[in-house]
DNA sequence: GCGTATCGCGTTTTT
DNA sequence: CGCGATACGC
C-alpha cells in the first residue's frame, strides 16, 4: 500500500487544480484523456472529486463542453458535479451534458423518434402506474379465478422498473425473487406479453423501454450512431456498478468511434440488482474495451480509521473481485458503538437522547442522519422525534409525483401530451362519482379507437347517474385544447379538479393540498408541457415542507436513498434479525447484496457511527416477538465496536441471550448460510416428511416433481410447488 | 352487474 | 397508511 500521498503540483495544468489535493491515482485518472479508464474506487475515496476534476481538466485542455457527456445515478449528482467543476474553472459548465441514462435516453429518443417507428408523443410510466395497468389488462384479458394469488402487481412493478430486461429474463427473476410463485409462471408470461402490446398501443414507455430504444437507435441507425458518438466524444459514467447490461452496451456503442470512456464504480457498493443492475459490468469492462487502464483509489478521505476498520470487516467475507483495502489517515478516538435496545420504542429513545447529547456538544442537526433498511422502519422514531421537537426530513418511500392526488392532476397533463395515454384517461374517468373500473374501461376503449379523443368523449352517451360530472369533464377537455401555457392549464385543471379532490380525499385533503401548490410552482418554471411531464416522471421532485430553506434538519433515510452521501454522525437502526437482511433475502447473491447494503450504510459516517437494534419487535399477529441482532452484526469482530455506554443500555445488553457476540468469530458459521447456492439435495426430503416454510408455515411433502422441485401441502395455504434452491425450507 | 363503505391486515429497496 | 376482501344497495 502506498504510505505517502504524492502531492501533485499541477503547474503544467491550471492553477485551480493546485488548490485542492489529488493523489497520484486520482491525478492519473483525471489527466488520462484518451482511451478507456476504469476507476475502481472504495467508499469515500474521492470518486466524485475525480470526475469533477476530470471535467475541469478536459475543458481546460480545450475540449468543447458540449462534447462531454457525464452520466450519473441521479440528475442532482450531475448538476452538483458540474457546478463544482465550474467553481474550479471560475466558469460555468452549463454546456456540458450531464444526467441519468434515462434522462439522456429520453432526450435522444424525442429527437430521433422518426427512425424508431413510434411517434414522438409517448409518455413515461413509473411504478405508481402499475395498478392502473393491471386493472386495464385484467378487464380486457379476463384473467380469471387464479388471480387471487396472482402476484401481478409486484411482478409488473419489476417490469416497469427495468428489473426485467433482455439480458436478465423474467423467468430467472421469478425463480430468484418469487421462487414459491413459479406455478404462476405461465400466467405471468401471458401478462408480460400483453403488457408489451398495451404499452405500444397507448404510447407508453417504461424505464427499460427508454434504454432498450436508445440501444436500438445506436445499433440500427448508423447515421444516428455516428452523429451521437461524434457529438459526445468524452463519456463518463459514475456509479458504474449500478448499471445493467443494456446500459453497459449503450456505453460501448457510444464510444465505438473514439473509445474515450471513463467509468467509476465500487463493486462492494452494488445494491441495485433488484432493479437489473449487474455489478459484473465492472469486471467485464476491461474485456469490452481494449487497453483499459485500471486505476484503484484506496485511500478513504471520509471516515476515521476506527470506522473504516469496522466497515472493512463488514465486507471481509463477501466475494469481491477488485479487492481494495481502504485506509484512512484521519485519526479519531471514537469507536463505533453498538446499542441493543429492549424494543423499537427504546431504540427510538436512544437515538433521540443521543442526538440531544450531540447537539449539546455542538453538532448541528443537519450533520446527523438515521438510516434504515425499509421506509416503515422509522415510524416509531418519527413519533419519538416529534415529541422531542426535532425537525427532520424523511427520504425514500413515496415520491411526490407518486402520490394519488398528484397522479390525478398529472393525468390531465399527460393526455394533452399524449392523447393515446389510456392509463391517464382511465384515471381521470375514475375520479367521477358513480364511474368505476368497468365504465371507465368502456369509455377508454371508445376513445382509444378514434383519432379525436375529445370528440369521442363528447359523443359518448353517459348514464344519468354520472352525466353531470361527465359533461363538466368534456367541457374542461375542450378548453384545455385551446391553451398551451402550463400555468393556464394548471389553473383550468384545478378549477375542475378541486371539488372532486375534496370529495375523494375528504379526510386529509388539507395536507395534500400543499403538494398541489408545490406542483403549481414547479409547472410555472416550464414553458412546455412535454418537458414538464418527462422531468417529473424520470426525476420526481422531492416533497418539500414549508420551511425547506431552513436546512438544520435531521435526515431520516433509507439506505438506498443515502447512497453517495455522507454525514458527520450516522445512526443505523433496525439491525435486527429478520429486518436486516430483509426477511425475504435468500442465501447467496441476495444475502451478499444485503451485506453490501449494510456496508454502504456504515460507510456514510465521517466521525461517529451508532449501530442499533431492538431485541423485541411486533410480529404479524400483533404479538411481541424476541429477535436477535442482525447476522451481519454477529459476524463482526468484537474489538471493532463497543457497547453504547448510555445508562440502561449496557445492562440491557448483558442480559441478552446472544452469547455468539462475545464468542466472536467462532460462532459465525452458525448464523450465516453457506454462501452462493446452498445445495440441498432432494434426498434430504422424503415423501410425507414434515417441513416448515417462513411464509406458508407447516406442511407435508407430497410429491417430488421436476429436478429440484417439491410439491408440498401446507396446512394453511394448500398445495404449493417449491424450488429447493429458492424456498427456505426447514425439515421438522 | 356495478359502485361504494368498511374492516382488518401487512408493509423492500427505486433511476 | 394503502390495499384486498366482503357485504350491501341500486
């Protein structure tokens, strides 16, 4: 390992680069202008900084800004980077093209729509549209009987989100994530086929379609490919471990003419495989591009050494290809603390009390974050913080535009942009009193069959019960067609929608009203509807409370939403068995991903890290159930953390029933499933043997069917066909 | 057949 | 809280 930072005095570059420090590896990455570069960088090792400096360097070397393409995970990230690069150059980087794969895809597809065989009026759908699609598909296909157990919505959300793509097929996904649902595979395949047709007929595009069509454009239209790859002669990709195979292909195709690609990533921070991301893209990169230069960044500039020692231990067992040993020269006497709480409420109290103490020591609230695996894990804490008067902001969970009332309003904008958008028509019609799924379906079918939806709407004969409301809608649509200013459209829609809104959400409409106000503000900054619609689906705005500019607030966030960020103090809560890793995570790849998720959480901390878990949690039948600490905590070496010294905390811990912690490494094998596929053989199960499944409960083995599949009759759930590699079965 | 009110139950992660 | 099942009313 290198022991000294070679200080680069970049005199031959520009003076601004001098001000900040770059180590030798970063400098190498920044200044390599030609050819493919893979930067494998650990957490907190200056990935962003490397990209920022590279943009600055390219511009300084005379590369025209519009020839640089910066692809990041969120649009915010690219804006932030370009802003920083601009600071470095005392200049603006606004002409550098930066954004997400999906955002850039959208931009290009609008421009080249002619050569792709679909009209330019398409609307983009997200997971919140899944329900509407399911309803329309179900009624038009007449799925019958079986749909009680039919996991259509979950699976459909996966399709929309791009977890299913050409390279990672639906069948694999079902087996991996819904092993016990494999009996529905045929139904799901039928659903998928019709879903594809449905989208095409109604000008809808999901996340995967954006990428697939971008790739098609590059592959099938040589002229477009040449245009695009000569337009962007320097490609940079951040968070490369979160790209899927289609994205990797797009990068390859983009660089076909020049090979100037730099990707930055960390295989041990790959946490998005459920969405189709494949971190092997990092391993494949050198094969894709000849003479790839590999740069490793191993110094961590974020965390103190005690924190780093612990986080290194978290990933010690995971099988990573690019082994990095992170080190830090930031000293710190604070050793990460483990707090074992009696229950969730006490865990919340500990967090609140510790935060209060930290504030007393002068730590600003905005420098503290509480992270957790799933959105609802913070409910108890939110209550607790509320009573203590702490101001907090929650990240993760529903996006602003995914809320029902937002979708309602946006539907009007969407039909104006894309009159074929049956999904939005359906939503609008459902708002009417006495109009349900069936009626809405009939009307949308009529509308879809004509070229002039509004005329069709006008001549549709309404039943007396909902005639009045329907006529109002027709009038609104006519008036909307005469407007093209977004703000005017918003006003018209609100005039119509407000009474309905107050009726539909009469219990809590005041709260939702604020969101609508916010939408008005956002719309005012656009002058055409199309780009407004695209932006809000691809990159939904955050929900903002009234005092958004008052920034001294605690952050509560899912770990996924905390990616790439850092705080002085980080609490990770809910580190209990069954909660983290998520109960449905299977041994093997999914288990490893959960471990990396924990790694990502812990590496967000600069100075202080608190790991907390409750020993008792509410289980499904409203009873309290004792739970142990997360297996990921149990496998840590005891010397790397200490127990929170806070009053009753220590006592609470001593009395627990978890000897494995004190015993340390010795007991590790006990709690961790053998990694990769736990090969259990069929021989272990004989006909008639009694087994237990975490969800279905107790059952009897009835039949051995396919190679590794069992038919089991469960007392409470009937006959299920389970795959040995995926179902968590215990022999009783 | 369709729409609506109500109760009870379970909640992964998201560009 | 949001969603599914269920019962009731037109």
